[in-house]
């Protein structure tokens, strides 16, 4: 009778899991009781299952929930109800069913292949930590926890996705982060009703205040030292299981101008490099459109020697200046997309050889001019000084190209003014998007475009509200 009762519960649980091929079951009969085990063979540690669960159960004389909670010491053991059994099995737990007991036990021995933390390809540093997040949320939480030996680090778990039931952890520092911002973020995550969350980018649009905007509104990082620094400033980190990208909020535009290398080098050099990055953004976005505008509408303001050079190199070209620039830009964009999708040992060679051969051949064939190739190449290279913004800047680059070709310098200036006004109107959870410059927050200017020594940064950013504004005496 006891055997059939436990067997029925095991079969029922297995049926709820759709009798998947990786569902493992085992029934252990003892003199006065019967114990059933249900687990996923693909997600549990087999050694722990045998040595840490099966052997202690077989050797034990006292068959009870209380006793099993004591003798199974290799992992976390929790008492659960019938309704929680399926969820626990799917999370890598072994569910233990005992005859004569209403509740069950869940033993967490989750194990699956995980990548070792390594330096991210997009955030390499000359000096400083070289750890990077992986696709395993437990590893990522450990990398953050190592930087905060403090009880005020708060981790809140959510599960999002109808089918994926993806674990999302919201991390923040109690007493530093604004609780209203934390609550708003948690509420937005809980309100997500979607089939599955595969990567952190799946939830970005749900967190953005202006989801149809071209501009990035949620921070994304691959390094735990950067995330820890942002949390110390009062930001909230969002860790998604299965993704090496951790999100942060609130987000400001000038965060993209900053890099982890800045804080591991001289503050003077860091300030210089930030100016270079801003200059590169302007070159990437404005220069191709400005070149077209000057060639088509404003030849009188081009220096005479440069104008003679352009005239000599563009004589006899079959394309108009606008079509020429558009053709070269699309050619570089195609080469970039090809290099991304080819194997690494072919991608680099293809992009370099393709650009050199096609550019040189196009010039010799009289299809394109050398100045146009140089302008487009300079703009495309400048895009990747801020790689996180490369996709948005590419769209802006083409937009300015069309405006410059149709309206000239007046159109370029007008679009620049509109963009600045638009960016100044955006906010991220109470933080003005262009802070600390629009509006001007004087206390935050010590870590804006120009950087001061870290011992002078006595206060947390005032651009968004935090509970504890002072971070050093």
C-alpha cells in the first residue's frame, strides 16, 4: 500500500513534467516506509545524488522529514508542498516524496556546464580586474558578492517568462539606492508577461521609460568591478540567468563616455581620453553629412587648396557626391556585417583585405574618390571608440548624411539642436539623461567629461536621488 501511494505521486509528478526523457525517478523501499525521488538527470550533480542523498537515505533507520533534513548535509534542503514540486524539479532540485507525509523535501544539487569567468572582449583593460560575467547567474552573483562583504547588499529574486521561468535577480545596496526606484524596477519586471526571457536584452524595452527612442536608456556591462562601482553610486543592478550582460538603472548618457580604464590610470589622461571619445562621437555622426553639405552647397567655404584636390579627384565620377558617400558607407557596413558572421580567423582578414582592395580598386576604376573613402573610413572607425553606442550612432550617421545632402549646413545645425533638446528632455528613473551638464549638477562635474582624483569625489552622484549622499570623509 505504501509503495503504490508513493509510486502514484511519482508518476503524477512525472506526468506533470510531460514524461520528458531527462526526468529521473527512483523508489527506495524500507521496512516501515517507502521513499520516492524525482529529478532532472540533465541538471543535477550525479555524484552528490548518489553519495549525498541516496546512501544516507538507505542507511538511515529513522524515515521522517525532520531526520532527512538532518542527514542530507551536502546541499540546501527545504520542506515544500505538493504544488511546489514541479517548480523545484525544474530548478535542479531532487524532490523527495515519503509515504505517510503530506509535505515533500527539495534538495538543491543543481549542476550544469558553466563558462569560467574571463575578460570580456568588449571591456579589456591594461590595468585592473580582468574578471567578466558568465551565463551562470550563481557565478555572477558570487562575483558581485565578493566585492561587498557587507550585510547591506540586497538580492531579490524574480521569475519571468511563461515558458522559460527565467530567474532575474535585482541587486542594490540598502541605505544607498533609492527604494522608490528599486520598487519601480521590481514592479516593471513583475508586470512582464512574455513567453520567455533568453537574454538581458529581452527585458530592456520593458524597463525603458521611452521604449521607442533611438537612444540607449539602460546601462549594460560585462564586468563585476564596473557593476560594483555603479551600485556604490546608488544604481540598481539587474542580473539575468543565461546572460553575461548585467543591466543598471538609472542610466545617464555620459556613462558611455566613461570606461573602467579611466579609474585605473591617471585622472589627467582619463580626462584627455574622454574628450577624445566625445570628439570621436561627433566625427562619427556629423562629418560624413558635413562633407556632403560642403561639396554640394557650400563650396565657397572650403579652403582653395583642399577644393582643388577634391575637384581633381572627383572629376569624371559617375555618381553624385551624395550617392558616392551613400555607396561607400553601405560598402563599409556590409564588410562589417560580414566580418561579424564569419569565423574569427576569416572575419578580420576579410574586413581588412576587403576594405583595402575594394577601396583601392574603386578609386582606380574611377567609381569613388579618395577624399570620400577617407571621410567614411574615419567616421566608421570613430564609431567604435564607444562600442556600446555604435548601433545608435550608425543610424544617426545615415540620418545626418541624408540631411546634409538635402538641406546643407543649415539642416546639420538644425538637427544637432533638435537632438540636444530631445536628449535634454529624456529622463531615466528621475535622473536627467544629460546630467550633470543639462541640468548642470556642479557636484557631479568631478566625474563628467573632466575627471578629478578619486580622493576628491567625496559625494555620490546628485543627478539621481540616493539615501546616503556622502561616500568618504
